[in-house]
C-alpha cells in the first residue's frame, strides 16, 4: 500500500509556483492577487479561507480577505462581487461556500466574472470543463487529477466509482475521469444517495472517489483488493478529549480499507492540501491570462 501524500505533492506544486512568481517579480511584473469573500463565521470555512490566504503570502501572491457579517444581504454581497469583477488589481477570487441560508448561492456564483472565477464554479467554466476546453477547473477535482497524475496511477480502462454528485466535487470529477486523457479514459459510475446496491458497485471498482461527507462510510468489505482510494470527505467529529474539541475524519474507514488498497489518500493530508495548491495554480493562470490580454 502506498499513501498518496497530498501534503508532499501540494508543497511541490507550491514550490513550483513560488519560483514562477519570483521570476514575475524580477521582471517587474505584477504578481497574482487572490481575493476571498467569506460571509459569516462558520468554523470550517474560517479555517479553509485562513489557510488559503496564508498560502498566498507564503508563495509570494497578494491576497485580500473580505470577511462580511452573517447578516450581509444578498444585494450587499452582489455589490461586493461586482466590485471585485471591476477591480483590475484582483486576478481571481472565490466566494467561500456554504453561504448563509438567506442568500441564493446560484445567483451569487452566476455574478462572478468567469475570467476571475478561480473556483471554476460559474456555468461558463463548468461547461467549458465538460467540453474539454481550456478553463478554470474546480480546485478539488483538479487536485485529485493532479495527484493521480503525479503518482502515475493508471486510470485508462479502469472502473472508477464516484460516490456523491455535488457540483463542487462528485459531478465534475466524474466528467474529468471519463474524459480522453491521462489521467482519464476511465469508465465512470456516479453513485449518490438514491443509488441501489452501492456495495455491488464499489466491489467492482478499481478506483473509488468518495465525496460524501459521512465519516468512515466506506468499509473494507465494500472494496476489492488493490483498489485505489481517493477520500474527499473532511468531517469534523466532536471530541472533548482533543484540544480543538473535534477531530477530522474522511469518508473511508482508513485503518481497515488501507490494508486492502494499493493506493490511498489519508485525511487529513490527502485531497485537502491539493485543493489549496490548485486554487493557487488557477490564480497564477488567471494572472498569466490577464497579462496576455
Ligand atoms: N467550500 C468547500 N469547498 C469549497 C471550494 O473549493 N471553494 C469555495 N469557494 N467554497 C468551498
């Protein structure tokens, strides 16, 4: 069994970007500038956004955190989005999800300028991704593809079972894994909450990508020997004995499934760090595209 070390690979990617940014600076060019909009005080979102902004600083990007109160109206948020769209200093930005319930997420994501949509959530960018066109690919599926690529995992002709059909992970990764290319060329089954006999499907899988958010859902008796496991789940489980009051766990019963797997991503330290690295990569791409315009 080999661990797919997302932390190590993400550090490699960040180093590669750092070198590029240093060269941009040397040439007197503007460095990439990422902005993040966070509405409210959701604990996990605060951690993720904080981590994204810290990573920017480390690699030489400019970054701006726009932290708005929970009571922010949809209109106010749309105004903020419009400002970011029109700010020539900002190369790319994200609106951290989930948004408070009184805000229509779809409306906000639709308002983001696709050229600055480094999350790849805008329908224009999602559509381009589905059509194999150059675009911003959402950070989590992009990170999974990059991890598979750098570990040279064979995906061609393999049966990949994706669990979860979210717009951010399950749906896009199912498309990417089935596309022509390497990684890609996989036969994909997209399973979800209405799927019957999930175990029958996962037992046939060469690769399982789980993006469900249910701790330790995937058990050892649900997978075959030598399977490749990509665990996208990041759930906070309350635990008084821990300093933070919780621990992080994935969708996979790691202790037992890892004994059968040929490759597996740990949680934490697998897909999570890759997501941040690919967001930074998209922001660099946005800067390069703006330079070329
Ligand atoms: N919430 C969970 N994952 C993501 C992500 O990749 N981007 C944004 N904007 N919000 C998220």
